[in-house]
C-alpha cells in the first residue's frame, strides 16, 4: 500500500516519487518516470512492478485497482489485493532476485500455514481415535461415522501440509530453515523433490504421509472384517505420535528463528540490503535470509535418492499394521482370528522393507565400493533387525494357521516388528549412534568455513556443508 498517499513530482527530471509499504510493514521509496495515474489517490490497491537500483525502487509500471474496476490489475493480483476486514495482515515483502527483477507484494508464503495444518491434523487424528474408542464402548454407529470423517479429514490435512512443504522446496523459499538446509536452486527437479525427505523433519513428514494414505486402505479393509474400531483406534494413536514429532521438529520453522543472532537485526535497514523482512516495524526489528540454500549432500545426489527412501519408509509404515492387529486381537480377545486378517500385511511389509534394504546396500556399494555397506552402518542394521523379526513372524503365522501353535509368540513378534522400527528410529535419529556435531561458525548464506573433530566443512556456493571425513553414506 502507499504510505498516506504522499507523493512528490520533480518537474526538472519528470519523476514521480512516493513511499510504499507492503503487508509486512517494509517501507521503500518508489521512483516512477511517468505521469501519476488518475485514480492514484482513490485506489483500493496499488501494485508496482520494477527493480531496485541505486538504493531506491524504480518502477516500470503502476497498476491500480478501484472498487468498480478490477480489470486494471493482472488476474494473479485481483484476489490478493482485496481489502481485508480484520486480523493481522499477511503476505509478502520486498525482495531482490538474481536478475534484480522485482514485483512488489511478492508472496513469500504464509509462515504459519504449514504449522497450523500440522496441528489441525494432530487434533483431527486425536478426535478420530477418541471417537473410535467411544463408538466401541457404546456401540454407537453415529460416532463411528464421525470417527471415519475425522480420520479422512486428518488425511486431507496431512496431504495438504506435505504438498505445501513440497511447494516451498520447488519455489526455493529459503526463508524456511528446512528448505535452506537441504535444497538449492542448482539441483535438478528429481533431486529437488527428494530433498522433501532429506532431513529429519522431512523424513517424519514422509512417514506421516504414508501412514495417512495407508490408513485409508486399512479403514476399508478392517470395516469388511469387523476389526475397524479396534485397529483404527490404534492406528490413530500411531499417526498422532508421528504428528507429535512434526510439532516438535517443525519443518516450517523460519530461518531467522533458527539463527536469530546472525539474521535478526535492529535499527534502519542497511542500504542495498536484499531479502529482508520486517519482524516488528514499531521496534525496528528486521531479518535477512539467504538467497541460496546449502544444497543436498554430495553423497545423496544420486538417482537412488529418489527411489530408496520411499520404499524403505513404505516398509516402515506397513510394519505398524500387524502391530495394530495384534493389539486389536488382544482387545477383542480373539487370539486366532486376527492372524488371518494380518497375514497379508506382514508379508507386504517384509517384502517392502527387504526391497529397501537391498536397494540401500546396492546404493552404498555403488557409491563407496566394498567396505561401505558391509562395514558397521547403524542405519542399515536398524532396518535389518525389524525385517528379520517380520520374516520369523511370517513362519509362525503359517504354523498357527495349520496347527494352532505359537499363539503367544505371534502376538509378541507382530508387536516387536513395529517396536523395533521405532527403537531403531530413535537410535539413528536421536544422535545416540551419530558422530559429534559440527561446530558451525558461519552465517547462513555467507560460505565461511570451519573445522570440527571427525568432520570437515566443504563450502559450496552460498553456504557451508558438514560432510563426514570418512566418506560415510546417507542416513537411510
């Protein structure tokens, strides 16, 4: 918007000058070599296109919108420029791209959108689990239908925030810590998409996405076999646990919240500063974010990165189905019927996890040669242990179907498959088995180098990356 519609005109140079403020409160002087539009003072919204030069924004075109005429603006600005009633203003900020071409009011994404979607998905999942529990206790068909709707809503919310995170990655929104930490503008599209699950936050997002999608099929499967209430109640608790991890490890954290000492400043904006945003205009607090990301680890820049993690996490997700059926069998006191319904799922989970392990081994051999995969790799071994347990469970399932033996063993093994997945995830993701963390003595986007015990920094473009000195492979 234009600050108080105060304008000035220099007759000698023919320049029309005014001050413009975006929705986040950032103020810039705008210079336009042309006549002032007739409806400038009465316009409801004004959009300026141009570029930064010599400490000012030089406008190439001024577009105005009045109440009775929305055609003066391009279609992509019409909805955004509608006057808001109440609530905090949201939207973009001034920016400076590599080519210096700028469109004021450029939308950097709604900072709270992803976080809100994650939390609403968590609430919808808890609501579905509670309704399933209540419908089982009271045998209430209405509550059962509400539980189905709640779970379907949670799936829709999970899909929404995953697609939103992927959108932020593909559009290079480096003001988000996760996007900056793993992606870069130089990556090809397949590897750029794979950065969605390159870090902890993205890995849990992918796991949650597969859990939600698989839950839709599981809901239909259990409804036909009179196991829906018990199994889906357990499934909702599993999905809520994964969403809790995303609330703790937020993939939508802003980079100035992660590096406040380096990126948050007070006082007037520095002359010529690019990629800045006001955090508190009244107190003069503003932040700057990098124009380029750190990029993907060189060892992960491989076509297997697009295939292997997705297969592995689909196996992890499927391991939860026998676990849910085993607990459902205990709740229903049906110690033999659950075997027949859970058997196809444990075969599927063992097949997917085994395929992921084979592909991971081939990837490691291709990247590191002999000694890479067959050495002590906690990540690969953590995937192998649940697979061994699942293969043992397949054999004992068949024995119980034929002779009625291993009743208690099958309950233990079915639950152990998923519990081993969770335990191995804790070991590899918590840092218990990891190397000492690197001492980062650099500012995001500046490319300084440092040193640490057992690791080395390799700077690339605009940021430094910590790479294992021993050439270890990916955390998959």
